[in-house]
């Protein structure tokens, strides 16, 4: 049935050249609209110069996003992406760094020593990649981001949160959305290694080693949690000293962080994201900071953004990532002068 459906879609949709990286375009916009809510992303930014910069150097944010027609719904995109998308081969160099409290953090480097555009390693642009909750350097979306960076000649380093990616948890502490101490340590470490290299970061979504944790927590109770909220109530909020689960969520909310952002930041979010739905996106708060721009799509789910008839390779998120990092590294000095 799926094969016959795809053949039908192939007859009704023309695909642009694979080299262009463009999504499939419907021969009849009304037909596409009948099947799924297709429209151009909403670009939210209070700074007109930032908007003009994105329109010129990151034009993908102004293009209509055509989600894969047979799995356009948010929950389906979220569930299928890990199984559908390909996994580019990446050879890492691992580095373990110590933290002030005796813990350790695992960094996976893609040095890109064969870079033709930046043969000098000391000035090769570096992208710090931050996987989502429980994510590691092996996630397909991280591998695709590295592949995109490789084609541009950039170096990448993946920040694996404590206790995951197969590394031992040396202290009874993992990570949470509100605590950035480990991230700050990684940023300082990477910058100290390559002080002359342009540097930026890209994060996706949010990041047990039971024997160590049982010293402080009732892990039997923690493992009985049936929802994210129950887990955060029994574990995350307790680990980081929050009085209640609501105190933790309030502190972790991006609404509290956006006002203090001091460098250009581009955020991509689908309004049908099952974890970060449209009504929870801090649009008005983002408008109060000239350094922040939001790209809101009507479809895409959570880290989905599948496109094309058979979405094995590049996603809309991958294309936004590639264009934005290239824009910042190669034209970033123009961002507030346009």
C-alpha cells in the first residue's frame, strides 16, 4: 500500500534537483493544502537588520516548508525521524575533561583535518553541537549536522552530557535544563584550545548509572515515573535543589533566558511540536530582544522536519542549520550593519 501511495505522489509532485537541496514542490498548491497545512514559516524578530540578514544569507527561513506528505502530522514526524533518516558515517576523536566537582564530560570531536576551505586548524571555524535529552553524538540529527558542517569545511565538537554516551558517572549528578555549569566549562575548554577560531553553538531540544545515584535517590521510585513531569519531580528537581517541580520548570523556562541573550540566536520550532507546542513558545518575549529570531513552521513535530517523498537524507532543520552557520561564520560581521 505504501509503495502504491508513493507512486501516486510521484505522479502528482515534481521534485527539484537533489543538488539544490530544495524540498518537493506540489504541482497544485490546493491539493497540498487539502492534505496538510503547508505555508511559509513565520519569521519573528524585532530587529529589521537581523531579518534582512536572514533573508539574504539564510533564505531557507523564508521558503515554504513542504513536509513529507504521508507523515506530515507532528506526532508521526517525531516518532519516524529516528528510524527513517540515514546515519552518515562520522569518525570521532573522544576527549574526557574533568569538572570542578570531580565529574567528567565526554566530548566527541570531528576535526575535519581534510578541510579544503580552512586547512589551518588554528582558524578553522568550530561548531559546538548540543544533543537533546538523553541524546549523544550518535544521534542521526547530530550526524547530519556534522555532515553539513564537513561540506563547509568546519570543525565540530559534540557535548555529551554527564553519564551518557557510555561514560561512567563519577559523581551523583547528571544534568538539567536550568543548569549550564557543564556547558560553560565546555565552552571555555573548546575556546582555550582554538582561541583564534570562529566559534558558535547549535543545540537540539534539551541532554542513569544507577549505582552512583542510589546513594542519594530512591531510584525504585524514580524508575516508576510514567511521565516526564513525574520523573522531574522525583529526580531532576531534587538533584538540583529545587523546592518544587514548578520552581524547576519556571527556572528552566526560556522565557527567563531570552531577555538576557547578548549574541545573535536563531530558534527553529514547529507549532505542532508535541513537547514545545505553539501556545508555549515565548513569541512576545523574543520580540523584546534584538538578538533573537524565531522561525515557526506549521508542521515538523519535535526534531522532525521531514521533507520529500522519501525523507532519508536532508531535513528542513538540516538546511536551516547549514545556511545559518555559514551565514554567521562568513557574513556575521554584517548582521547589524544591513
